[in-house]
C-alpha cells in the first residue's frame, strides 16, 4: 500500500503549512506536484535537499514529481527572505546548469523507468521566453490585484523600514511569474500541487489563485519548515561556503565530515529529514544514541546514508578511511590511498614546511627533518629523545634514529607526514 504523503512528512518534521483539502486530494489517485529549483549554479547544495527529499517521498507515495528549473525566474530575483537580486544568466550557462542539476536529481528521483509516476524535469524559460511583456500583463497581470500582491509577507518585508534599498518592479512581479508557472503546469501536466520552503507560501498561493481565476480549477499548496541549526548558525554553511552536492565543489570527505560533526540535537532532527530510514529504525537509533551518546551512532548513520545517496558507497568508504587517519587507527597504506585533494583536506591546518626535491636525492636524516629543516621539534636533542621513546612516525609507521627519508616516502610524489605521539602532525612538502 502506498504511503500517505502528508502523514509521512508530518512525522519526519517536514511539514510547515498545508492547504486544507490537500491530503484528501492526494488520496483519490495519482497526482503531480512540483518544486522550483534555482539554476544559478551547476550544482545543488544541501539547502536544496529538503525539496528533493519531498519530491522523492511524493514519488514513493505513488505520485508524479516534477522538478522545475527556474531558468526564467533565475534571471530575476525572489524577494522571499533575500536582500539582493540575482544576476542574469545566459542561455548556454542555464542549459549546462540544468543538465548538471538533473544528473544530481536522478540519484534520488526516477526519471527513466517509464512508470506512470516517472519524474519530470521542466524549465520555465521554455514557456516564458516567448511571452511578450504586453501579453503577460494582459493575460496574467489583470487577474491579480496590487492589493493582493502587497499583502504577501515576502513583499511587506522588503518594503519595510529595515530594507534600505526597497524593492524593484522586477522582484515585485516575481510572484506573478512563479504563479504563472503553476498555472502552466496545471494546464499542461495536470499538476495540482506546488511545494517549497515556508518562505514560498505567498508565491505558491498566488499560483493557486491564478489556477482558480484563469484555469477554472483548484491548486494546492504545501510547505516545509526552513532548516535551522540548534546553535543558531546557518544550516549548510561552513567557513569555506556552501556544502555542495558536486564532488568537485565539496569533496565526499568534507561532505561526510559535515554530517558527522552535527550536534546531537540536530542529528535527531536531520536523520528524519535527510534519510529514508523507517520510523522504527530511527526510533531505535535515537534510543541507542541516548544510551551511549559518545559513540555518535546517530551522526554516523546520518553521514553514511546521505553520503551514499549523494555520492556513492565507494566514496563513503574512502571518506570513512580518510576520517580514520586523523582520529583512529590507520596505516601507511590508508594514507597512500588518499588522492592529493583529500590528503590536503584531511591535514588542513596542520603545520607544514616545504623542502627542495634535491634534499631527497641522497636522503634526508630523520633528525634534520624533525628539527633543523622544519622546526617541528625544537632541537636535535629533543628529536633524539622522541626517537628513542619510539614516539615518532613517518607516514604512520614508527621509525628510529638513523632513519633516512627519501623518494620512496613521498605520498602522491610530494608529501611526507611526520607525527609525534598520537595527535601531533607535521606535513613536509617536497617541491
């Protein structure tokens, strides 16, 4: 039996607002729903994931998900909670971004099986580009009053005293353009539900109003809460920016680490939102986590599930392996399996020194490498003491006095990892 979509979102904490009658409407047979996605980059980031998960749950409940790439709306600005307008994209960039986004969506949504509820990808630029301004204000604009548009929270916010730059006409008309998308999909794809973040409620209901006034039908609206972090910092952001789904923008290692470092409170919330684990599985995990929070079972499971879904099982294995290098038992072999980018990310912030390659032609004495050449240890005497106590490792293997570093020690033909004890690392870069 197909799941009840609204109830599924409810227990997962993914339901903010739903128009009356939506649940009943979905119970009478297969329906189509859409979510709009901004194509201003060639990758989604984890802020988009909630919408993607909603579409996936919708498909799992036997309905048809539609991902709408906002090629036209991406060229203007959405006033919902944003203070700046977006930049114009040319069509070539738009299409490239669309293809990259579809590739990422297809890890979650079934586009190709040929089933009745197969996912669709559409771009509103395809129907908006032919629209003249006069056509738009005649066919769409006349059906919605300025009073109706001014009453929206998103518009009020931008027009309030806090907003110094005011609001452009372009942004003001955004809700009409998004509303027309809903009408177009209603008329051409029998799409009766639009979903989005809670900040989209005003834009979505403008669409339902257009469907009522122009399409003579009924559209429905459903929103999810905006994801927050318990400590008040922004979800999906780090010092280096967004956490992207594209492996070249955010490596699987960094992606995995982001979820692994989630607080207990957030992990309990996120595991419902960002995984497809059943209610029972999640309740068991939460119980186990409360009994032994230091094992971080919730965070591990969350990081494993979402890294595998976005990347792959082999990427997950590599990320776990890389994580173990700093925080667990690992070997020289593990270290040599790291590609250069991951190696640098694992040891980001570790002190380092560069040495010319010529120094390695005849070998470099370990004492010089520890002290005079790098300053890792204060003196030759300290280096000898640590070597006698067997607390020095080169690339995770213990060494003793008399050891000579040479080309065979180079990882990725460039790096050597020196270590004192368990937690003091130093990276030697050979150039």
